[in-house]
C-alpha cells in the first residue's frame, strides 16, 4: 500500500479516536471546534489577538469550551460566572499550575509561580510570611515606597522637561522597591546590577508576550536553595515587570486623556496639596484618583489570559468531565471587559468605578490580579506602588505629549502572555 495512503489512514484513525474519546463516557470534555491531527486548533486562533478569537469561540460554544493547542486539550473559561465558579467557588480544584514549557525549563520545577501541590502551598505560605516580616502591609513598607517615589521624581527632574521614554526609570523604581524588601538595599539608577536586572526582566517579558509562547523531587523538603532562589526570582519578576509596565501604560493613558489627568491633579491639590508627601491614607479621600487607577488596570488588561491553571483531580464542572491535570485557560479579558458590568468596556472611562454620587465603587469583576487560591501574592504592594508613584508624579509634574492626544495610539504592540504598551515619549514639566 502507498505510504502516503497509510499515513492518511493512520491520521484519520487517530482523529476519529480522539473525537470519540471527547464525546464518550469519562472523556466528555466541554464542546469546541474540531481539532486537526497534531496541531489541534492552532489555525483557528489568531495568535496576534487571542482575546478576540476566544470571544468568537465563546459565542459559538458557550462560556466553557475546549481547545486543542497541539495534541492536549485546554479548557477555556470565558466570562465572569465561569471564571468565578472555577477560581473562587472551586478554588482548590483549580489551583494547580498549567504547563508553561519555557518557565519549566528555566526553573526546573522550583519556585512559586509555576509549581503546584504541596511545594507551591509551602512556598506561598513561606513567601507571604516572609514578606509580612519584611514589612508587607506595614507602615515601614509604605515609607520605602514613598522614599523610592522621591528618587523617581529626582530622576525625572534630570530630564529637564525634555522628551524621554519613561520605561527605564519606572522599571528602576519598581525594582528598587523589591530590592529594599528582599535585600534591604536601594540601588542607584546608574548601578550596573540594577540595569542588568531590568534588561533581563524586560527581555523575558517581551519573549513571554510574543504570540507563540503558550531534580529529583523530595516531598519532605521544599526549602532547598533552588526553591528559595527561584522564589526570589519569581517575586522580582512579578513585582518589577508587571508594576512598571502598568505604570508606563498608565502614563500613556493619562497622556491620551488630559481631562482625566487634570481632574486627578485637581483632587491631589485638594486632598494632599503640593508639598505634603502622598500616603496610603489619602486614597480613601480620593475616589476619582482611585477610580482612574482601577480603570487603567481594567482597560489595559495587562495579563489577558492569566497564568494557566490546571485541575488537581478529576472533576465534574457544569456537567462536563475534566480529567486531573487538564490545562485551564481563564480569560481575564472577558471579565474586565464585560459590557454588563462596564458599559462600553472598550472606552477608557473612570466612571466605570464611580457611583452616581462620585464615590468609588468596587466591582467583583476587577480581576487584574487574578482571583482565588492563586491570586497575586504581591497585590497589596502593587496597589501601593501604583497609587504612591502616580500621585507623586502628578503632584510634581505636568505631563506633555509630543503629539496631539487624539493621535496617541494605545494599542498594545504585543499580546501573548501580557499586553506590552507601544513605545512613546513624554515631557515631565515641573510644577
């Protein structure tokens, strides 16, 4: 028989077998598009705009559907109800980490972000305890962020109101906060060690956000040097890259919307003044600024599809059977851009987080830090940095764009793991 015919018959048999497994007995995964042999549904997903592809697929197959990104199934959860049901209502069952080959190769199964089970639980508990001991949630940490905000302002003054790309200084500020927590040390912004950190973080984030990125184990001993080193690296990566990128994107949104910026500065003048150092107690008296910070994070949708999860055991979810270890993709975009909760979600509007009286309005749909068992460990620190850094900058400087605000393009230049803002320049005019 012709080898080509044999190959076609084998592939056809494999495809029929996989489809039969999906639709019979224990193999009843959620519905989804028919996968092709070996490559699965790759051709049905626009790698340049994964979010849009997931929206279209959810319209066809519902809020819970299955994609084959290769030969293994990935169950996609789309929309607030499905994401909440999994990450919060069944948080333990959905708490495992999904496969992330590049990270697994780099960490070799160590650290906090990409591990599961007992190792992850022990390291998460240890990390939270250590961060609290080092000042997380205490006034001591707030004073460190305030001090770093002063260093940031001084660096911005050195630009002499000339056009500059704020990427580097914002990265230095965020990285230095983590350094002050872990190393009890502040680096000068010209220090080669700090510069080396930032180059690696930025390059890693760029690689992870490109379209195609999707030891012997001892259960009794988790606090090995490898685990501690990788956990520290995870805290650096999570605490530096995401916060600095949010700050950079935030400044771009403020350039795009000068009326919003002016209203924030008006609130700063009223509540804090020009000479008093901003502090976290001010936030409760600044509803508009708080709403702007939330809207920045909602709108930019920094990590659109979350870090991949996996189920810890065989489970029944909405009458479907999901086998242990199945990868779970939770679309945070579908929650942050839910048009029932946020009317006209594609428009940047701080009113999404304000009530009719102008008071700040919380929303359960605000999942910028994920939700449930694997919610971001550094959420409290990130919120603190975003508030103190941005209010301090806007207290001391007027932001000037080099182009007309209506011509500023805020479309991300990459949208794999994370949304990367386009490069831009801004003038920081001292007030």
